[in-house]
């Protein structure tokens, strides 16, 4: 009785779409964390260069 429901391509496509959304959300979260860390490092580096007198 459940076999037509579980073997349908619609269910498979829905699961694939759900997996793609989950991967996209995870990728965005990782990218945001990386961007914040790169921004902090760049800010510290620029502050150091400004303090030494290389820039500004």
C-alpha cells in the first residue's frame, strides 16, 4: 500500500530539493563566518599598518 507513495519520483525530487536547501543554508553560514574572520584580520592588519605609519 505504501509502495506507490515511497517509490514515486515526486517524493524523491522533494527530498533532493530539501537536501539542496540544507546544503545551501550550511554553505551560506560557513561563508559568513569566514567573511567575518577575514574582515577582523584585515581590520587588525590595517590598524597595525596605520599605527606604524605605513599608511595614513
